[in-house]
């Protein structure tokens, strides 16, 4: 696994802001360590650009541990690049070879407008969460004891697996319909699987789906690209569960 | 009296908080909508505070620099959260959590604050479960626990290696609910640039819209700073790339004292440094020390052969391995506190036993082979196989490990390209957390009235060393269960104030000075990038204000950082304009503050002529290399007053620490 150094060509989407037209631009970058992460490679390119008095490339990133969900990037036509189960910040240059040309684009989706270069606006996800992605419990030192309500381990584990979603938006970017159903399904599922979420189950799913539609996300046609590209392996079962919850909510009496 | 009034309530330790709460002033529900509160930062401490204050009925404005409040770096906390629930029937109690935390902090934390933290710890777990946080559970449906360093009980609640994520998403869901109800207005991609004071009180902030570059004025009756720690002063740390000290530093510049800046936590188990283009370090959770055994080769020649690639760790015989933590600290073994484990690793590597083939040969093994076999046997028995083959045990053991730590093992493999199920992890200490921060009193209020500071951004609860799984506890305790009470006490005097206007000379002055500093840095037209300076700062800090410090090195660091500050302001080059998304500009403004802070850290470390917790002075150690405290002369909180960008001009104020309920003693984990 000794580190090598490779030379690459990059075709990167540059766009000044939301109101201007963008285009792919070409850059050469030499002596990239294969131990570097993809974002460290972009750091290196930006350092080179700044030293040439050129404008660096804007991209979103923060934790660089694959958990904050801030990094994105469509790399060679795939969300978060060629490795499955990986965020861009955890993708390493050992996945690439000397002489490669790498295409880097922002998430492409109507509901995620471009802010600048590779940075997009994902606040639609926040608004979906605000519509119902919570249990309406106020802060209090007097909720019941945490162990007074046993939860079957399988349910707790499944809820955790759904809750592991990092909200990066790769599902939307990978979907030919620009659908956010994997994201919304994961949140709906987390609460649907836990007794704490039952009380508001009906309103939650209706409100979140309504907001999802208002934001301009498309519908699900069961292609499954989202599941393949999801860096956290969120399962399609969550979409099925959301559909069941939605159906159930529609059948139950209106308020 | 000192300018530092800690406002610790009188009475027995276990009754202080209850009595204090009972006698605080309240703001009636009908008055709360007349009062505005600003919260800066949306990690555990900020999101929980903003949500709780919104629920109470205050008008809240919350700010984060990320694209969503859910990204705050609390999300990356891995291992767990402590709470004195005693669900495991192993003798835990509020007192024991209190005692462990004081001792873990090497007797440099405030008793009253820590006891309160232990008291509310149980409520946090109740609250989070009620919110739908999916903690790990046992087959009977009850919550599972594990152990963390510096304790002999199992009090850590967890969600695989993603506990911070689940807790933050819980707080984020509570915050989202308040945003949806219109009680909290969220400003994402906004960075606080300054604190505005009117008549000595915090009355608002200046913020920069990071997308448009607009400089905005926001007024409030109180300001809460929950902006996290300053580990990025070292350039390489486990912090997120955007983590910074600026919000805390701005309130410091406006008059709030900054306490114990030299108390830094170097976490023992991180993936070692690999190269010069590396941007950050990655933590491998302390929870792994429940299952992993730390060792280096006993023989130097074995270590050399490993570094040269001629030997593999699995080829080193059991008797040729030095499990140095188990050898030196048999009572706590691999679960000694972080500062102790980090120093022990450094000691072995300095002695030539390091196993990583990088520039400094710094690395030790964290080995899961023993645990894989033992848990594999246990799983086989549970399946009715009382005579499992070794192969079967290995298979089942790996499954057990995957369930407990799967995401960590996967992360390790992605970074290093090695499979930790088959070969031991290579780890080394890295900067992780900062115990120092803005000085606050018992009410979490800084020395500026109306400016409250919570979570890692304050200094209050961890003394000179934080125990594992206590940061999440403190962040949520501050935000859910402490601040909502104490800030209301302060705000009870504000019900007649009326709306605060941003049309005032104070707001104008602050906004203009922010614009001027941005203009200055953009028109500098220097020759080096921001990262160039940040990396140089990081190297000085790591080499001279890192794990081992001494008078000579600290004096050099103070001088070098002073020169670096001048060079930075004369020679940094920041491309682009102020009226757009400009990530280099954001970095430059943060690094300017980190440089000033770095110098203060060295000054603070120099004045503290003792070793305690994360602060280790080579001159002050016992015959076995353990920290040597000087309680007679240094049992105080060092709180610094800002007197200009040259931190050597800062004034030291002392808050004496009183131990009334715990007998102060040498810290012993043997």
C-alpha cells in the first residue's frame, strides 16, 4: 500500500453564481499522493490555482470523516465517486490511476440550485425536516425514565440504520427523477419504527411528503440508484415503509 | 474582589443547583415573546439551547456557518455519552460521575459545575430517548452501556460509533420543529463576525452572509455563544475543517475573559499522519479501547523491522509485545484517561518502539485479536455450540466487532487501505478537544453581561482533561437543562427594555470595523496562501505547545507566533471579492484569530509551572513520568483579558478553585 504519486487531468464545473452560466474547465495536477483523499487533492489544486493568482474552486466540505454530509460532488458520473458506500471526503486517490481524466460536477437536481462552482443549496432537506421530522416533545427534566419503555432490539437497530442518513443528497443527485424519497423515507422510517414516533405518525408522513412535493423533488419509480449510491447504505425498504405509512395515513380519518 | 465572580451558590453540593433554580427569577410566558435571543452555533450545545428557548417562547435567531444546522461538528462524535443511570448495576451514582470527572480533570475543574453536570446527566438520556434517538439496546429491549476511559463502571450510552450523529440529529429535530413553528429563525451559511455591546451589555452580533457577503446587524437581549473548540489552531486535528475560534475570540476581544487556553486534549487513538498534503486527522473512538489492546514491540529491532516493512505485527510473538498501558496501569489498563494514554504512547515512540513508517516513526498498535476470539466464543456458546473451532470463533467474533464498531473499522480501512479485522490498527495521539474556552460563571455567563457561552466554547466542566463521552453530556446539559434557567434569570430584567434597535452607533462601529478588516485582508495582495500560514502555525503549536512542553520551547513559540502574525497580515494573499461566496476569505479571517489564540496558549502554558491533565511540562513530572501538580501555587483558573492582537500584552486574572467536597489528591490510575 505504499503511497504513489500520480498526475491527473481534471474537468471541473465552474459557475460564478446561481444566475450565471457555468462550464467545465480543464486543469492538470501533478504529484498527487495516492494516500490523499479526493478533497485533499482539490485542496492541492486550489493551492496551485491561488499561487497562480486564479480563483480557487468552491466546494462544500467540513468534517472529512464521512459523517457531516456536507461534501457532495458528482465524480465521473457518480455521486461521491466510483467507490460505493463512501462519501467524497472518504474517497482516496488510490482509486485513480496515473494519467486519468476525472470529471467533477455539482449535484444536478432542480431542488438543489447551484450556489457557486460545486456548491449547491440543499436547504430543501431542512424544510422537509421542519415539516414533520421530529417528535413533538419539549425539553423537560421530567420525561419518563429512558428504560421504562423497552424497544425490541431489531426495531431499535432498524431505526438506527435509517437514522444513519447523513442528508448529503446523493440519493437525489443519482435519481433520474430527482426524487428525495430515500431521504424522506429514512426519516419517516426511523420514527415509524419507534414507539415514540407513533403518536404523530399520520401527520408526520403527510406533512413531510407534502413539503417534499412542494420543493420540486420528483417521484420514485423504483430504479434503486439512490440505494446503490447512498454512502451510508440506506435501504430501499425505507421507501416502501414510507409508502405504507402514507397509505395508512390516507386511510385513517381526517382531523 | 477579583473581576471573576464565579457565583457558585452556597450550601451542600448536592443541593446547590436545586436551591439555585428555586430562587432564580423567571420570565412569565406572556413576556417571553418580547425578548430576543441569539444563538451562535448549532452543535449539541447550540441546537439544544435554541430549541429549548424557542419552546419556552423566546424569539430565537440561530446562526451556523455550515449549509445546515445538522452539519455541526458534534455530529462526528463517535463513542458515546455518559450518564449516571446505574442501569448496569455496577455501583454508579451521581456522586461517582462527579468524582470521576473532577479526578479525570486532574482537580482543575469547578466542583459545583461538575456536580450539576452529573445531576442532569440522567435527564439527558430520558430526553433523547423521548425524541426518538435510537440508542443501542440489548435483546431485552433496554438500553446498552459500555465503558470509557477513567472510569470503572459502564455508564456510556451509545449508538454504534455514531453517537454524536444521533444526538445531534435529535437536537436538530427539536430545533427543526421550532423553526417550522416560527419560533426560531435559522440563518445558515452565516458567520458571526463580531459581538455588539451597548452600555456594557451584549446586545447583538454582526454576521456575514457567506453566500452574498452581506454584513448584517442582528440585535437581541442576550447572545449565546456555542461555537465549539479551537483544536484547529494545530492545523491538523480531528476537528472539522471549518471549526474555528472566531466567535469565542470576538467576545474575548470585546471584554470576555478567556480561560485556561493551554488545556488541550490530545486523543490517544487517531489514524497516524501520512503525508504533507494531509488536511485533517481522523479519530478512532475511545470505545475501541473496550475491545482493543494497545501495544508496541518490546524489542527495538522488531519495531525497526516493522517500519522497514520486513515484519508484520501478526508475526510478533505474544511475549515480544509490550502492552504498556496494562503494564503501567493495571487497575485501569487500556481504559486510562486520554491524557495518560497519549503520553504513554509518546513515551514508547520517543524510546524508539514506534511502528509507523512516517517521518517521526510515531504509531502504536490497537489490536482486536484477543477480543475477536473471546467474543466469538461467547457468541458460539449463545448459539449452543460449546466446542467451537477457532475459525468459527473468529468468524463470530468479527461479526460481534462489526456490530459494535462497524463504521469505525470501515472508516479506518478507507483511510489506510488495511483491514483492521485481520491486522491491528495503527494509531497515534492527535489534537481532539479543548478544555479551555471563554470564562463563564456558574450561570454560564461570561464577564460580559448578557453574553452566555455553552459547550466546548466555554471552559467550565472538564478541568485540565476531559473524560471520554463527557463532551456530548456537557453540550446537551448546558443547552437543555442549564442555560434555559440561567438565561431566564438574566432576561427577567429585560422585560421592560423593549425591542433593541440596530440603528445605533455601537452597531455601526462594529459593522464598519468588520468591513474594514475584510477590505484590508482582500487588498493585501501578499505572496502566500492562507493554508501556508495555518500550516506553519500548526507546526509551531504541535512541536512546542503540544503533548510535552517546556520553558525554552514555549518562549520560542511565543516569539515565533508573534512574528508569524505580522507576516500573515503583511503577506497573506486572499483572492476574490467580499461580495460573494469566498471560502479563502472565510479561512483567512479565522486563521487571523487562531494566530492570536495560539500565542495566548503558549503564554498560558508558560505561566502554569506544573503538569496537570492535558498540560504536561517536561520540567514537572515524577520519577515514573506522571504529571506533577502544584496545588499550592496553581490551583486556579487562569483567565486572560485581551489587550490587543499581541497576546503577550494580555492580563492574567485568577479564580481560585476550592475543593470542599472532594479531597484533592494525586491522580492515580495504577
